[in-house]
C-alpha cells in the first residue's frame, strides 16, 4: 500500500513538473493573460458549482501579498478518499488532466463529472495553494507549496456549520514575467460570469487599494446584451431557448441601426472568441430563417441577400451547455468550439424559434427585412461599381469629387441657403461671380445627367453629376434620405431656355422625384427662369428690359427704339446680368415644383419618361404643378 502510494506520488510530481517545464502548453502563455488564466481556472470550478445550483456567491480577493483567493458557498470539494487513495481535494490539485487544455490534440475536455480541471495546473505554477473546505459540519484544510511538490495532510480543523470552498494561491515569480493582477481584467470576467448565471453574486475585492465591485444579474443574457450594445435597438429583444440532442441553447438578439455585427458565444460558460460550431449554427440558422421568411411573405429580393447582410446591425449572444464529455475546443488558443452536434442544435433552435417570433411580430420583422435589404443593396452596388462598400456608405470618394465643383454658401442657416444646379461651366462661372455668396451655392453640371428612369440604381450612383448633387445636399438619398439634414432650403435648377435645358430639367426632376421625393413634396425644388430677350434702349443704353417668353415679346410692341438680343443660353449673360435677371431674389422669377398626386405621378413618370422624349415635356406640363414664385419682372422697373 505504501509503495503503491509512493509510485502514485511520483507520477503526480512528474505531471506537475511537466506543467512547470512547458507552462504555455497548459495556460497558453506566461504573460499577463496566462497569469490571469490561473484565476479563471479556479473561478471556473466555482462557477460550475453555481451553475449546478449548489451555490449563489463567489468572492475573488486580490490579497496584499499578491496572492488570489476565490471562495464560494457551494458543497465544498469532497474530502473523502477516492479509490486511488487520494482525497477529492488532493485529486483536484495534483492529478493532471490528460494532455492539458492547450497541449492536447484531442481538445479540452473537463474530467467527466469531476470538477477541478486546471486546479492542478494552478498548483504547479504557484509557490503555495491553501485549500479550505467547509463540508458536512467541519472545516477542512490542506496546503500545497513549491509547485505542488510539497503538501500537508488534509486535516479536519474544527466543527463548522459553514459550506463552501476557499482557495488561495500565489503565482510563482519564476514562471511568470509579471505577477501583478489587474483589477479591471478580473471585474470584466466576473461581470461576464454573472451575466451567464442569473442570480449568482460575484464580488471582486482589491485589498491593496481597498476597493470592490459586486456583480449580480437578474435577467442574465438579457442584461448582458444591454451591456454590450449601447446603441438604441430598432427591435425588441428576442430571447430564445431550446434543447436539442442534449444541448441546451440560449440566445438573445436584437437589431440596432448600425452596420456592425456583434456576436458573442459561450460554451459551458467558456467564452469562445473564435466562435466555432455553435456560432456557425447560429449564423446559418439566421440566414435560413430570414430568407425563408422573406420568401413566405412574398417579398421580392431586389438584391441578393447574403448572411453578412442579415447580420449588419445584429447584436447577439449565443450560450450553450453540452455534456462535459462532448465539450471540445480547437484552434491556436482553444478559443473555438468544435463539438459537432452544437451546430445543428443551435441552428434548429434559431430557425424554429425565430421564425415563430417573426410571424408573431410582423412590424418588427418588416423593420429587420428593410434593413437587410438596404445592406444587400449597398453591398451589391459596391461590388458592381468601382467603389468599395465603405466608399458607397460614407461617400468619401464622392466628397472628393465634389470638393472641386461646389462653390458653397457661407451661411450655416441651411433653410435660407439656395443651391443652384447650373447647366454648363461658363454659366456656372458667371453664377459663381454674380451670386450672393452668403446664401447661394453654385454647382455647375458639366457631364451628362443620367436618366434615372431607365438606368439601374448602380449606374445612377456611379453618375458623377448625381453623386455630386446627393453630396452637396448632404441628406442622403433614396430610403436613407432625410430632408431635415438638407443643407439647402431651395434647390434651383438653372438651365438654358432651350430644348437641351428642358431635357436637363426633366432629368433632374425625375431624379429628385425618385430618390429625394421629399425635396419635391416639401417644396424645395425650383426652376429658375432666365430671360429670352434683352431689349436695350438705343438712346439710353442703361435702360434695359428683359423679356421672359415669346408671348411677352409678341405683346411688347414698339420695338423700334430697342436693340434686341435673343439669348441662346445663360452663357451669353455676364455675371451681373445673370444675377439681375435670374438669381437675385428681388427680381428673379422662379417656378416651384410640387406634386399633384404622389402615387399618380410616380406611376406616370415611370411609364412616360422611359423612352418617349416627346411625351416627357407634355407629361411635366400636365402633372407637375408649376407655381410662379418670387417676382415676375416684365420690364425693368426699379
Ligand atoms: F477546484 C477548485 F479548487 F479550483 C475549486 C473548486 C475552487 C473553488 C473556489 C471552488 C471549487 C468548488 C468545487 N466549489 N464547489 C465544488 N464542488 C465540488 O467539487 C463537488 C462537491 C460535491 C460533490 C458531490 O457529488 O457531492 C461533487 C463535487 C464535484
């Protein structure tokens, strides 16, 4: 018996010695992360006890001597002897689990049913470990020192009605580069554990600095998701729970308005920062259930939806529990779950439960689908165009194009500002010189404006002229357009008074109608009316009369004393004339463009503007409401 015991001791010593030789194999590293790993190994055991429902309190102390204590109020580590001749406590602190967490190729498994995995590793890497157990009416004690090579006998100290386990250990300075524990790292871990196990209270005390924090969560993952996502959700919180093939799955999720995806996953309370089978199951389940919902609702996918579109703005926590003998991790740091059954268990949970939720919450489902469609659209456009998704989204490239073109207004009172969209560079130049710099901005349009009726959204966005307009207005476009962000209270189309000019007007109106309809609805859109004729008094050259259309000209009579100039374009006016006749709010003529009936117009504009140019003008005349505003100046009265 004595011999057998000694050989057992030798085996244990060799095991612990192996840990000291290659600590990285067991705790990943000997830096600050590895150092804290010692706490997590001990803490995990206490958390397991709470998870099993035998305790509800854990206290972690950072002691003055640099040691750490972890105490719980559970059943206490068993003290009776195992068939190997060792007590439960001894087993926990001396028997190395096969392979260790980071070294084995079979992956990390907790010892089936027996807690205490990793505690032996902590022992091996500590100068001392003191164990106190309160159990079955007594207080028990046992001490280990010098990397577990020395130990005192397990002794019954005294009678006690207390229950629980207290472990104090001090990391070996020979092993670790740095022995300073970090309060914040510990409280982050404590907070996370408290979210994972409802009603478990975890107190962290820094005895050196005399401070502490207490964590306790009543709502578990529901509290957790609120903690990790400070953005305002656009949906209620979805909380799902199910059990398939002996795997318990808990999921909480919601959407916010951002484009970031945030998924946290856990397996048996171990954070899997590299995801794994459970997270993959969650993602594929999300994709399936959303696509299926879209299909069943008869919604048309204008742009192909992919998983990543579905996860933009999604915040989720996936936590599963599997039998310990099925728990497997892989990857460089064992941060990825490889338990194969987890994938289908989580996928089934999310597809069944979320589908149910979507059907029960149609309004919110609609919001989610709308957001997903937008993401798909942006991604699609980025892929097709030369722009990256980021460029499409924040328009950085577009802003660069714009910066050379737009002559901005000085005033920051956007409501009062006017944006002139001017046909051609030369008129643009005159407008720039002639304008009221305070309130008037000039955007010359030199390129061709794309026909937004015929072109697809991609080409529209790639069109430089459209891009510059969108960015000058600065309020987004299409579904993302927000008129409250518009930098102008008036958007004034200023073209030559010829057929080309009319064409440009209609193309621009079509664009605003389709992609910024509020600009039209709210009465922000105008057409400037330049004069057609200039009548200069032959005898008093300073007396000039401008006439704005044929009718006026015909009715004018007595033309003999005038030199008559028929303007072919804005470019024939100098900056002063352009200001006086077309831009000056005191003297100009503007036509405000509004709508008779939105639905009717939308339908008509699409059918008519498509191909038949001749119908376009007639349509505009008929359907768009032209309202004369500002002054009509028929002659040059002062
Ligand atoms: F393992 C350890 F030392 F790291 C550690 C274990 C550290 C801390 C702070 C707590 C614990 C621990 C272990 N708390 N509670 C337990 N429970 C058991 O080990 C236990 C108790 C009773 C029975 C039983 O079947 O009666 C089984 C176990 C595993």
